[in-house]
């Protein structure tokens, strides 16, 4: 006598399918509270703010009047706003390039087996841990005409190089850029150090056996493998520099004149000093579009480069 296994019932299969479906939907259900919170706290205010950019809203109880594109026209025609836009782009490009190169150089130098490399890494990374406001007050004091920097230059016989670093329009923006690079280069260094840890030493050994020198190993082995780290470093630096506010506002307040004003500083002044919330919202909308545009272009360029490699 032989026994044959009976096929599972249709009802059993349906119940099992329903259980699998319920289990699969649990993660999505757990996301619902976070999505609702995000919609009310971020998405709705963002969309509402985008609408205010086309009004003359002054923050009072009166209903805002529709002004069309007047706020955007003023943004691209007013001297203060045009200067702020130019300064923002100069800061973004210069800090992104220089900070990335400095961070990469520090990472390459401190990735070697130096006895004091941990101490040096901590020293270079420490400024990135300080609040931007503290950095601003610190360097505002250092860069005053009677501050430590000019005193040090005079003490070593370089008194001719002393400047009113934050009061002279010709050097104020460069001084702010130097402070930003000083503060954040350590963060870029840490990103590259993490990338260097992922470079297999066997590749360097094989390249050395093939007769490759230090520069050739750096160019053909190390740098191509650091493209993901470069993507992260460039993205963080670019976005942070485009939104720069704290250090500029503390150190110079946007002065002298319009020499160091950024879009973030103008946005703050127009909203909380002049009470022009509609115009300030238009500036914020333009700044957001610039950040997204730069970030997308940068990511596409780096991904294309990574694919080609």
C-alpha cells in the first residue's frame, strides 16, 4: 500500500499569502508616523513658503498681496542682493576646491605611520567640532587691527603685511574664506582618511612591483579609489558653503559695505531686520534652487567620472 501526499488546500495557500502580505506591509506602516510628521514640519511649511515668495508678506496679520515676480526681479537687480549672490558663488567655489585639496593633502600625509599622527589628526579635526558662532567670535578677535595676527606679523618683521582684515573690502572676503577652510578642512581630512582605509595595500604592492613610483601609485591607484570619498567631501563642502551664515554674520555682519554679504545674510536681514518676509522667502527659494542645481551637477559629473574609471 502506497501513500501519496495530498496537495495543500487552496484556503491554506490564501491564508499563507495573506500572512506574508501583512508581514511585508508592517515596515511601511511603521513609516507612516514619520512621514506624517515630515509632511507637517517640513513639506507643508516649504510649500507654503514657496507661495509667500510671490507676495509682499510682511509678517503682520494683514493678508499678503500678490506681487508676481517682483521679489525675484528685485533680487537680481538690487546691488546688495547681486553682491550677495556673487559672494555666495565665490565662497562656494573657492572653499570647495581649496578645502578638498587641503583635506586630501592632510589625509595623505597623516595616513602614513607617523608616531604623532593621532595627535595631529585630532588637532586638525578639532576646529570642525566647534560651533560656528564660537569660530566667528574667535577669528573676529584674531583679525582685528590690534589683534594677535597683526601683532605676530609685526613681531617677525612683516609689519608691512598687517591689514584691517575684516574692515578692508579688498581682503575681507578672502579672510572669511580662509576661516571657513581652516574650520572645515579637518572634516574633509577625516572623510579621505576613511576612504584611504578602504584602499587595499595589495594594489600598492603590485604597482610597486611593476615599477610604479609614488606619484604614479597616487594617480592610478589611490585617487581613483577615492572617488566615493571625494563625492561625499565635495557635496558636504559645496552645500555648506552655499548656506554659509553664522561665521559671516558674527565676523563682519556682511560688511564692510556689501563685501562679505551672502544670500543667507541678506535673507536674515530682510526677514528679521526689515520685516520683508515675502522677499526673504524669495531669496530662500532661489538659494534652495542653487543648492540643488550645484549638488545635482556635481553628483552627475563625479558619477560619470567614476564610470569612466
